[in-house]
C-alpha cells in the first residue's frame, strides 16, 4: 500500500512539475531525431530556470535533512514516473553530452547550461545539491541523478560547472535535481 501511495504522490508531483506556470514553455522537446523527449524543467519547478526539488537517489519525496539516517535504502527505487516519464540512465545523459552543444549561460539571471541539439534546446540550471540540512553550490554547479546504480552506497550523476560537464559517483543519500525523459511526445 505504501509503495502505491508513493507512486501516486510522485505521479502528482510530476504532473504538477510539468504543468508550467510559464505558459509558453512546452512540456518536452526532442533534441535530435530519434532521441528521447527531455522535460523542459526539473521536477518540482514551474519554469526552466527554477532549480526544482532535490531527491535522494531512487526516492520520490523531499525532506529537510539528506543523510544516511533519512535515506530509505529498504524501499524499491522509483524511476518510472507515470505518463511515460522516467529518470534518465547514465547512457541517456552521455548521449545528451555527445549529441548536443553545451553553452554556460544565464536564463533570467540563473546560471546553467543551455543544451542545444539540431531540433531544440533545454536549460539545465546550476541548482547545487542538498547534504545534511544545507544546500551547497547553488548557482555554481548542477547535480542531476541518473537511474544508474553503482552499488548500495553510490549512484551515477551528471555533474557540471562552468568549465566541465560529465559524470561522478555520488552517495545515494544526498539530494540532487531530477530532469525527466520519455520516449514520445
């Protein structure tokens, strides 16, 4: 029952996050022919430049403190978000890096990367991450979960700052941003 409720709550959070208050922003965009459709904003945000909410790896709710005491390692990780949305794998993030041009810029005063492919672009804000009760590197670096697990302690994330974008293994208990993908519009 608890798992079903978590999935319902997450589906509602995703629907809310993808119902943009910025009415001219489309829900998703395909950046290259045959590629997945990338959400235009982070889970929990209303506009592309908003940081959104942070989540521990595989969890679907936010919290005040992000550490191993608050991480639910016994729960089945959730990556399918309803409506065909899912957390991208490391391979999908890698394809985004390989197929697109990454330009460090600002969107309405928020630092991050414009990621442009032949068919469109998305903006990934440098939202930082949560560790303990503190937000770190907000406005300077971006940390986005992939669905790729390393082991019981670590998972893969997209990490970036103004001079770098690539992958890092991070503790699953920390709070990171989530940008969703799906296979069709």
